[in-house]
C-alpha cells in the first residue's frame, strides 16, 4: 500500500525559498559597472578631445603630461632630440657655434674673392697705379660684397667662404636659415659703415664685439639681425 501523500511536501525547497535574491553578488564574468551590469553604475563618459588639435590643451590625465612644454615649431633641429650643450645654439639640438678661426678664414675667402672681382671690373677703366683706381676698386668691392652677402645668406645662410669652412648663419630664435629681410639687414650692418666712413676699422670693432659677447658670440651685425653662426658638421 503506497504511503504517498499528495498534500505533503513535494521535496526540499530551493535555497532562498525559490525567490530571487537581490543581496547576492552578480554572477562571475559580468564586468562591474558595465552596460549589462544591473548592480553597478553606467560606464564613465569618454575623455574630451584636445582643443585646437593640440595635445597640450587637454586637461590633466589626458594626452600629454600636465605641464609638458610644447615642441619648438619651425626649428630644423627640434626633431633631432639632441640635448642642449655648452657652446651649442639657443635651440635644443642646434649644432655648436662656429669657431672663430673658421669664421675669420671664411670671411677672408669671401673678401679676397669679391675684391679680385672688383679689381677686374675697374681695371679696363682706371689705372691701378693711381690712387683713384685703387679707391674705385675698393669701393666697388664693398658694393659687390654687400649684394653678394645679402643674396647668398637669403638663399641658405651660407656664402662660398662659409660653405668651404662648414659654417652657416642661423636665426637666433629657432635655428632656421635667415629670411631675405634678415639676410639684408645683416649684410648692410656689416658692410655699410665700412663703405661710408670707417673701412677696415669698422670690421675690427664689429669682430671684437663678437669675441667678448656671451653666450652666442654675436658680432654687431649678428645682433642687428638676431642671428648666430653655427657649424654644419
């Protein structure tokens, strides 16, 4: 005879009385705070994009480290990553300043070349045995040098003498080659006082000024044009 009682308990109830429990942790594998997580907060919003396309405009925690300086734009040496060293230019990575011996030799090469050209031009029209012939040749040489220096420097910062001695004129601000206006300012400041009144004495004063100038050895014509002379090797 069966002892089954249909009114009796059908078996042990599931844990928690068969009702869902809301105080249990979420199942494993569900990320906390995710979109499918009913127990956490919604995910944080994405970081705001940098302003004006610059990573340095982003707030702390996004993009570049807070307070990082922006790169030096327009400098041909800024991408080299070379550290600033004593005797180097004002821009990190700029080559060392040109040595005085090399600068003097470069100047002599340019000056002798231009003066020879001036003599050759004057020779058919005046006698070099007379004072007027020499004065005319020298003045013409000064004028040729002014045009020659301005044109060559505005092209790539180098004259023939500077190319031979591995030197280049560079902007003090960023190391780039001088623009046309800067090149002509430098050439006029270097040549015009010698042409008008002082001759070679102006060049002595101009050069001695650069010997004692710190830290970039700028002569007066470099100060006027805001340039420096650097090595290319």
